[in-house]
C-alpha cells in the first residue's frame, strides 16, 4: 500500500510543493510512478548546431551566450536568446510568455532545446522551442550536466509553470521520483496474463516502470516504452471490443426488412450515377439496418463527396419500414440547408419533412411537436432542439448526426434515448486517418467515401501575398462579369488588437465602398440573428449577392454551385482542416473554381499548413499532415476524442503498428471470452473494471 501514500512522505516535498503537484494530478506515490518523462536526452542522439538542416526537428544542448528582450512594435515584445555549443550559434525566439522566459533563461545556463529549425539568413533558429535547463546539482543524485557528460540517458519530466515557480523543475521532479523508488520500493502488480506477455514479447510491468524512469540503455528504454504503449492501447481497444460484444448481445433494434416504393423512387429519380464508394456505403448501411442489431456506423467522406445522399437512402429505407428518421446538424444554417435539400429530394416521394430549431415561434414549434408526436412527420431535421425533453417521436427508428464531432457526448446520447434502440449513423466531413479512427471510434463500423461525384471540377489553390490583392480583385470582377459568385472569408468578426486582424464587418464596408462599389456584397457572421443569416444565404443562393463576405460560419454546409472563387484572408491564422473545409464551398458545380490563400506572414507551422493545402485536395492526406504538425492529442476536441485524451504515453498516429497489435489481441480475447470470465484473464478483468473503465465511462456513446 506504500504506493498510495501521500507524496508528502517523500523527502523534499513539503505542503507547498505537494499542493502544486496535486494540481498536476500527482497526489500519491503511485501517481508519481505514472508521471512518465515527456522525452529523454541521449548523448548519442543530440545534434550539433553546425550540422542542423532547415525544417528538421531536433534536440540541441549548449550554453546560453546572451539574452535580450526586444520591442517588436505595436506594443509587442519578444525574448531572444543565443545558444552556442562550439560548432555554431543557434538563435531562439519566444513571442508569447516573453517575461517568463526573460526571468527563466540567463547567460551561462546550460540548456537542452527541442524544436523545428528554420534558417533566417546564415544562422539557424527556433521559434518557441521546448527548453530544459541542465542543472548542476541533483540532490541525492548526479546533476543533469554530470549525467550528460557521462553519457547517461536523462529523463525530462513534464512540469507546469506553477511547479517551476515552486522549485519543481525537471531535475527536482527526477530527484523526487528517485527518492520515491528508494524509500517506497514499488511492487507493481502485473495486469496482463502470462500468455499475452510471452506471445507479444512484452517486458514485465515492474521492469518497464524502472526503465522508463531510470533507463539503462536506449534499447531497454525502447522496450519499456513499447510495453507501456501496447498496454495502454490494449485496454482502450478492450473497451471497444467489450462494447461491441455487449451491443450484439443487447436488445434487438428495428429490422428494416425490405426496400419499398420510397427507396425505389429515390434511386430511379437520380439525375446522375452514384460513385462506387457511395454505393458501397449504402450497401454497408443497408446490411446493418436489416440485421436486427442496432447500427452504430460512422460515415466518413471528404467535402462534397456525397454523404447526404447516402443518408437519404438510409432514411428512405426507414420510411419504407414505417419508422421516423431524425437528422441533427450543429447550426441553424446547416439545419436549414439540409432541410431544404432533403425536402427537395424526398417530398416528391410522398414523405413529409419537418424542421425543428430553437429559433422557431411558439405556435410553429408547438404544431411541429404535435406532428412529430403523432407520426405525421416522416423525417425531422433540426439542431440540438431535437433532443430537448418536450420532443416526443411517434416511432423513431433512425438517428443521423451530421458533423458529429461538433456535438458533445451527452447531446448524442440524448438523441439516442429518444427511442428504445434506434439505429445510429454518424457523419463527418473531417477525414480521419485509419489508425486514429480505430482509436477514437474503435467500436463503430466505419464507411469511407473516398471518391468525388462526377462533374465536380477540381479547385485550383494558390498562395497570395497581401500585395497581390489588386490583381486578385480584378479576377473577382471578371468572374462576376461572367455570372459567377465569390466568397471572401475573414477569421474574426470584431477588431482584435491582440491578433491585429481585419474584422469582417469593417472589411465588408471598405470593400463595398472602395473596391467593389459596382457589385452587390453581402455580410454573414456568427453574431447575426439566425433569421438574418438565413436571409443573406438565401439571397446568395438566388444570385442576388455577387460576393459574400463572412467568417467561418460558412465553413460547413453552404452549397452554392455558382460560387467559383474562395478568397481566405489571413490564411496563416486558419488550421488545415478549416482551410480545406472552406475551399470545399467552391467547385460544387460545372465551372472551374479557384481558392486563394492570402497571407501576411509565412513562417514556422503557417508555411507548412498553407503549402500543404495548396499541394493537394485529398482531405485524408491533409489530415495526416495536420496530425504530424499538431499531434493527435486533441484533434476532435476534448469531449469528442473519447479515450484519446486518456493516453499518457501512446501516440495514435506515430504508434500505428503498436495499435494494430494491441487491437488484434483485445478483439481476439473478447471473441474467446466475451465477459472476461476465464481464470487466466483475472488480472486483465480486475485492472479493466477496477481502474481503466472509470476513465472512459462516457466514451460508449461514440
């Protein structure tokens, strides 16, 4: 039980240090054991400054030769430091937290810096690198500088600013860990069975912990990290495997026995041939709906790939089998867009489509609620208003959630609870690499639409400097003269001194008065009332607006085939996914379309993002690039990432091969012992239900 003792029992951890460590989640000795180093300094892998290449991410150790706090103008400041290692000089720059770094880094410090190299002139530099000071005194053990000279592998621990202010830097934390291992000798309980350890070639858990904190060699450290990553991913995948097994044993869902008049009419009325990927997705969905088991399927498709048509076939089958469908979208604009499109396609087939949003009048809303409750409405389209308590369905059999990553777990759960066991189809236009999909949606079946419908013209994407805008505006005028329309998108609605960006509202007025006085401009942003937003969008759809100026409110769902030009101002401020989504608003018709990424700065990650978007229109390829730049940790937002945020050491993108091995082992285990009842699996069962399951209690909603 020593592992569960308070960390105040460790020499050097008084009340103040204990408080800041508790804020970081370290309250007991066991928590300390689980505080894994974020990286390691291995002398054999440190790069010399003189051999650095532009664009590579490296670790460098050297001595700070000078520091300076500079004023960058407009009230901005930056902190700069120069590091020397005998082979050259490396410039370090911080634009945020400058006063903290100015207090923390001084000439003469020996530091390890980790970051991406960029050459400015003839000298290499790093912007906002991670840094650790290599201290000379290590308490009970050797200092960082002594370890580095002797060639030992130095663990670098994660620390918060509050910890550093309390004197708990990486060296201090390593000393505390050393004392914990000495004074509270750990007896780590193995939570995998002997057969799994042998079959998968895994290091015993106790040895893995020791090697993670005090590595004997690079090879031993690698084996320890593999063991911890594999175990972490195994229990995540075990969660998904047990969930899927439970669903298959659960109550039956409505069985959609046959395709009838509605399905046949929808198919025969199509003015085009569906892509092979769309047809395959429909087949997979129909197989689920006819199985008698609840469908839980994720439909992935890039911008404009035709996911909504696939969803319409699912709703047609639901109607043929006498049940209602609910289609939930994240915004008023997107809800109305889907309502209009679904009504246009499905009402001629004899179905009644209803719209339910939070902005409807009381009488209109009450009438809609009654129609839904008595079964007059076949398909209900709406926002989160669909999940409110007063909404009662006559017989809900299919729930479709579009852009599902924008809904919280509890919101999705509320929709599923509107019926006993409805089939659930989740849709997303955010392409997700296969490994990440397994980590985030491991218990869902996944359909991918990787083809674009015929007739979609490719969008030409070009980078533009601010100085290129006069030529760009001439191109917009020419497109309008030819009868086309355009978007101009800004990242903010109101002026922000912090970001120094043009606001959409001010730019709209300036463009209308000085640049395009002869054209019809419209303005749309998130602060407009819903009725005004829809009015602007309808005028744009009808061709009464030539250029729509707006913010990212047009990122998803806006479908105007006549719009052929997308101009994105301050493109360096947007992420890859946003840029790709915005670009998808053009190229939706037969006319050639263009997207212009206008930038005012072009350094660091911004350069990679913009060049990536300009180089390919493949959303899945872009998502992989994005993950390499940003990491997988919080790609879908905290409540959407399910168990991803629970990963302490594994990386879903970098550890794809480990994921496959762990997933295979977890699903094989459940196939052979679906309730983990066999004596050989007692350790796995006890750890899963005793510790792991609590961390992912909401992830079972998808």
